[in-house]
C-alpha cells in the first residue's frame, strides 16, 4: 500500500514539472546578451521552418528589387537604351540625301548643257525644295561654325554634310555655283528677273556698282566679328533674308523683306550682288581656287556683248570678276552662239574670204 502511494506521487511530480528546455526558453535574458539562435532542421521533415522560408523569400524579393532599381531606375526596357548604329542613322537620313542628290543631278545637268529651259526648271526646284520644303540654305551661321570648328555631329547630320561638302567642292571647282543654282533666295530673284519687264530695270553705273559690291564683304567681316566676340548668332535674321522660307518672323522683318524685293524689281539681284555675306565668303574662296574657269577669247578685249548681258555685273571689259560671278551661263551661252559672238563671226568671215580666194573659175570645154 505504501509502495503504490509512492509510485503515484512520483508520477504526479513528473507530470507537473515543466521540461528543462521550456524553462530555459522562459528564463529571462539579461539586457545586452540577446542572441538569435540558428534554427535547425525539423526533426521529422529535415526542412527549414516556415518562418525562415518566408524570411528568405522576402530577402530575395528585396534583392531583386534593388538590382532592378540599380539597372534601370526609370523603368525603361534595356532595348530602348541601345544606341543606334551608324548604319541605322544613315538609313533614317537616306531619303533626305537621295532627294538632295536628285536635285543636284538636275542642277548639274542644266549647268553643263547650258539649257535655258533646264535652268528655269532648276531655279523653280531650288525655291520649292531648298527653300519651302527644306528651309535649309548655307547661312552666315554655318560660315561662323566652320571657321570656329563648331560643326554638328556627323552621325546625326549626314544630309547637311553632303549639302555643305558639295557647296564647298563646287565652289573650288567652278566658283559660286551654289549662288547661281542652289540658293533658294538667289533662284527667286533670278525668276523675278525673268518675269519683271525690262523697262523697270535701273542700270547701276559701273563706278557705283564697283563700290556697292564691297558692302557685302564689310557685312561679312562685321557679322563674323560680332559672332566671335559675343557668341550670339541671333542677329543673323537681320543680315540675311533666308528665314522667309520658314514663314516665321516679326512684322519689322517682313516689312524689310518687302522693301528688299521691291528693290529687286528695279535693280537685278540687288541682295546677292551687294549685301549677301555668304556670297562674299564663297567669292573669297572661289577667287584664288577656281579650277574650271570661264574661257575668254582674244576678241573679248574690245567686245562688250557679254558685259551688257551679265545680270550680276561680274564682267568688266575683258575681265571676269570671280568674286562676283555665279556661273549663270549668260556669257557662256553667248560664247557658243556662232551668230552673235564676234569670235565665231570673225572665223566665219575669214573662212568665206579664203573660200572666195581659192575658188578657180571653170573654163568651158572646147575653148
């Protein structure tokens, strides 16, 4: 009986006493000595506890977000950030370059064939394409950029480099061909000259013309000096009227343009001859460098037919002033006209005289 009672008390004490692990877990931890125990694998499954798995997933998600933010903070795709290749940029600008090449071909064919009809077509195309469609002409700003070596990026300006390169090359080869065939404003004034009746024209005296033609060189020097001193190119609109093809300007500029066009009615190509700084720059380039120059006959020393015909005032007696000549074809057409040019008339007269002198009278047979 006593033995049974002792066994029962022992079992009761065992049931009431907490496990040692529980006592250790519930025991208070002194401040500053807290530690995080590394949980081991579950005794039954061998897997990490569920809380640890959730924590790992959260850490992985945070790491992924951090990498994404570092790689592309704006949320764009990587493909959108790829720089276009030179071939891609050339493909984008190819239509513009092909159009310019087609227009250049037309202009050069009209130049070499000396066809008045093709020349008029070229002038109309220059106004429509170079002026209204592209609104891009060689400007005094481009001259400043060239001299200061501040040129546009080639990859994004291939069409412009084609245009500017051809202008420079053609100026060295033939002179101010750009002014006579490609400039939209010059083309407009030449078309006006063909429309306006000749009775409205005022012939500028040679002495006045000689001094007036120097004004454009002064404007070129003053404008470039201002650009280099201030780096302010905004005044170009007050020096050249090429902005007219954009149809955007102040009332004052439109009034000034109207006055200039009215003056052009009376004085042929007044802006191009006396005021254009771009023409002055191209003239300075062409004067010493022109490769294919206009030929002159010995009869040009006394003949004045070409001088009276030239609408640019670029001929003074036997001399062609290369800074003023725009290769308009007027004199060259006369050179090839066997019915007007004294050179060919004299040759024909000499041939007729020699033919008469060499003629042998025919003696009838039997006499």
